[in-house]
C-alpha cells in the first residue's frame, strides 16, 4: 500500500511541477487570469505532493518513548494540512484573481499559447489521473468508490485522486473560459473561469478535510475485522464472552486493539497467560495490520 501511494505521489509531483512552469509562462505572456489560476493550482498541488511524501517518511519513523505507538498518524496530519493549503492558497488566490479580472478585464493576447499549454496539461494530468485511479481501484477491490473513500485508511491515495480530478476539471473550465473570451471578445469570461476554478478547489478542499478529519481524530478498524476478532475470541475454549472490542487506526497499516473478555472461572493465571499469548498471535496472523493487542480479563456482566 505504501509503495503504491508513493508511486502515485511521485507521478503527480513530476507532472504538476512541469505543468505549473508552463502555465505560469503562458499566463505571463497572454495575461490570462484563468491560466494564472491554473498555474497556482498546479504549484499548490506540487507543494502538496512534497508534503505527502514528507508525511509518509515521518510516518515510518520507529516508536520511541514520546510516541510509543509510532508516528503512523503523521500521514493523517499532513493530509489534513494539504486540504487546508488547497483551500487557502489554491481556492483563495484563484477566486481573488478571478474577481480582480472581472472588475478590471484585460484582453488575452496570443491565446494560441494558452491552447497549446492547456492541451499538454490535459494530456499530462490525464495520465496522472489514470495512474492514480488505477492504484485506487486496485486498493479498493470490489468496494464502491465513495464507500472506499469513506472507509479508506490511507489518505494519500484519495488525496492525490481528488487533486488530479479537480485539476482535470479546472483545465476544462480554463479552456472554456479562454475560448469564450476569444470568440465573444468579452474578457470577463476569463475571470469567471478563474473564479469557477477557485470554487472547484474550495469544494475539493472541504471534502478532503472532512475525509481526513476522522482519521486524524482516530477511526476504528473495518467492522469486518472487529467481527472477525470477536468470533475468534468467542470460539476460544478459555473465554466465556468477549464484552468489548475497541480498535483504533494508528496509521494506514497499524491497528491497535483492546479487548475486554470474561474468562472461564476454572482457568488458572498461568493458563490465562498462555491463552492470551495464543490469542494475540492468532489475531496478528489473521490480520497483519493489527500490531498491538491488549486483553483485559473482566467478570461477567
């Protein structure tokens, strides 16, 4: 999973870095507001990919005294920061630029350059989106896309997917705005396109923030995993009943499990110790993402 995430991020990083340079050059030559917004958009996306790579690196740091369960949640924190940057920088500056050009319209010069750059950007962004979608579909299997986003514990995949989708939509909006401004001679279409791109980025940022917030606060594991662990406990000869099973994702591939169970009265302390060791080993073998298990013996309720 982490390897697939890195490949997606690297692909998006290279594409956005190259595209942002060409967009800024085109914007400086033609004076297009929509093209400038697209350049800002690609630049922000480039910075976001750098932050996601940094988050993945930080998340791989081993546990220490200050962080006994590791640094896995670093990737959740940096994914949330990415959503804020998309909103504050990408959306805010694009809307500001668009409103400025609506109030003070400027005729676009050399529009052919914009068409060439946008066409190339659509090709590059399309390739990045295809790769991100392929990795996302591979990770979700047969689960519906929206459910996979809601239930997914690796935010890097859907963050890049959302960014690339918003980028493709923004490119088409910029293309429409520039074309209308050239055909009609009404320069404000360029500014309207810039505002629209800003609104697209704002919506994307809000959605990303919502999806990553739960992971940052602390989401439970998939209910299927919890049900599987409960069945393993209740089928164990030394346990009468599993009262409570609490799970927490400490990272995309790190699940913490705490269990409260009623052991049979005739089980000695030594037998209980051995049984708990067996249970923990069985749980970790069946669910490799479960890294730590804590079991508390509790009287029947």
